[in-house]
């Protein structure tokens, strides 16, 4: 059997390596138009910032190493330009010599990846304007910074690459402006979580311009928002607005492009074109929660898809089990993680959602514990956990992975409390933040302790609904800030003063983070108030979200 693989980053090399592990009989050739293979694209921003000393650290396995290790013919600097599915041939151009030749295949694996999206505006082809997708890009950006006395940088796009690069360049002492067309940085997250990313960027000196688009580059950068155009001085511009699948060979092979815009494949990586497979960022996956096609181009997913296809095309039985889009990124002093459905996506998918905002330290404060915010979403009817987002300076990776595992195996909110998680005060609290999240979410699902998010409180009040909001904190805490229009009745006085409240009105209790608010909620419910919710995440959550939304 002759296997031809097009592309040699995460998915292509994984497919070739697994195929070789399964059989010594196949002839395997990898064609790669670039000079580097199997590189860490996610590490490129850290090379620009100096955290990674040499670009070679991100390309530890060259073509010669891979060829010797796996007996695979790896041809870098070779671009596959066409596919003839009827003849089972590919047309290949040697980029060094310009020579074109034809190669045959029994099975063809397309791991052609993605290309950066570049807005079609004047000036994007000027010197000093870059994308950051591969080591060659990183070398070029690094050289420009060191050779042109760069002081001011404009980054267009506030996703993973844009934010990681912003962090690293600020660390080099550069002035950084980030331009984002959506309402917040990290637009894949819910607004009440991405607002915290906005705040973190600004707290570290990044000028973040949201609801702003790139208009043109004419030496400086011209952007446009609702108020008109603005000029941003820039010595370097990085375009990081997103990526799109490289589909030329997919279409040449006659394979179907799915609803996400990536190539449609089955759970082993087969396209609907005979003997043609597609893996990695060029291919669709499917969502574990909804079962629908999805496309989240991440290296972790690409590695899995490549391994599965390499196994299947050599007779194995591995099959892809879907993804949750689990991700994590460091933004200065905060880790930002997410998995599964956001609140917005869960509603779009038809779920009646229950949402909790849980603020807890990653370990006891007496051992340096620092607070994280976990936002979790569950289905009200079944209690099934649908998704989670976590932001905090420490311990976020552990919690997001626990929650991703729970969602993968269909856990309900009450299951989270029963997880037997590792505890020692150096690592966690006795009831872990995951446990607390499950407790609060389960109470809300069962209706014993309903929750109301700050966004929902704002929405309902803006729609004209009368809601009595009760601040059950101390006078000292209230003096530091409070929910507008709330009445102040400390918890210790609530039983005696409950008669000051209207039992017929929808009521929301709150404290700083949620625990005392829940206690106040229980008091009022026991006294005959029938519609009482606790403000999810308390005043801390309310004010953090509101400041980004323009609320004082």
C-alpha cells in the first residue's frame, strides 16, 4: 500500500507515524511545502517575547529525524498542487527547482491545515505587516522587531494568538494596541467572562479597542468604530483575526465541504471521496454535547485526528469521539479556560439553561490560595452539565480538565459534588471549587436555590420588570459598592425586618460572592417568599461584568 500525506504539522505526522506503527509494509510519503515539520505553532508568541530562546526549540523534530525514526519519505519544500481522484495521483512541485512531477497513492491523507485570514483592506501587504502561523512567520516578525527599533505594535484580533502575542510583547517593553471587531476580547466566551479578559489586558497597559475594525494601513494603522476613523501609530502590525481551512486539494479530490466550512469526514477521517482522508485543522469534528459538526482548530484535536486516521487506513478500529473545544490561554496574570457550550450557545441549541458563577480560591488562603471564577452551565430538565468557563491566576487548568472530563462522560450537576478529587491544602480546598460549583448548580436545577446572573438581572430590569434586590452584607461591605436600586438589610437583621419587603415581588438577594446571599435567600423562602433568587457570583460578579458593559 502506498500512502501519501499532504502536510506535516500535528495531524499529518501523527497519521504517518501511526500508520507506520501498524505496518512495515506500506510506503509512506509526506509532502510539505514549508521547511519545518511537526512544529509547535502555539509556542510561536513565546519566541517573540523571549520566553522561548530559540525557534529551534519549537521545531525539535526535523524531516531527517522523522524519516529515520519511522522510515517515511519526508519531502519538505514540495507543494502538492492538484489531485486526480480517478487516477489516484497527485501533482507535486519542487519549490526549490520548480520541477513538477506526478506521484501515485492508494490512500491519500490531506492534512493541509489552515491559512490566516487577512482582511481585504488597503496596505495589508506593506512591509512590517505580518501574520503568525508558522516558524517562518515568527522568524520574520522577530527579525523585524530587532532590526527596526520597534516600539509600538498594533495587533488586529483578540483571540488566542493575538492575546498571547500581546502579553509577550508587553513583556518586552513595547506599547501594544489590540483591535477587536467584536464586543470583547476572547469572543468565543460569554460576554460576562470575556469582559474580565478585557479588564486584565487594560490593567497591564494594553490599549484594547473593541467594536473596532481595521480600515487600512498607510504607514500607520487606520481603524474605524461607531464614532468614525482613528489613526494608530505602529512600527509593526500583526494580523490575527482568525484562520480558514485550506480547501483547494479537498475540492480537487471531490470531497464535500461541511456546514462549518471545513471538510466533512466520518469518525475515522474518511471524506466522501474514495481513498481520500482529511485530518487536523482542515477537517470538521463533531460536538460531544450536541452531536453536531463543529470546527475548533486546535493542535490537541489535530493530533488525535491524525492518529485515528493513520490507524484506520491501516486496518485499525480507532474512531474519533468528538470534542468540547476545550482550551486554555494565559493572559498576563490570569489563566482563561473553557470547555463545552457557553451559555449563549446552549440557549441557541435549545436548552433551558441554569447558570452558576462560583468564586472560590484554588487552595486555602493561608497557603496562598487565589480566587478563580467558574461559570458553569447545565440543562434544567436533565441536570446535565453542558459547559464551563474558568478564569483565575492559579489552578484553572486542573478545574477545566476535571469539568471537561465530566461533560465528556455525561455528568449531571449533582455528580460534580460526588467526584473524589485530590485534596491537600497545598493544592485544593476540602470542598474543591468543582464541588462547590456542582452544589450550587444542582440546587439551582432542583429549584431549591434559584440563581440569577447579573446579565439576566440587568435584562429584566431594563425590560421594566420590578425586582426587589436585597443586599444582605454588612454596612462596611456595602460602603465599598452595591447593586443599584438595592435595599440594605444585613443577614443578621433579615428575619426581623422581612416585613419591610413585598412578598409578592420577585426578589434577588446578594452578598459579595454568593454564600451569604444564599443564606438570605433561604431565610426569605422559609418566611413565605415564593420567588427568591440569589445573585450568581454576588456583588463581585455584578460589578466586574458591569464595569465592562458601561455600568458604574
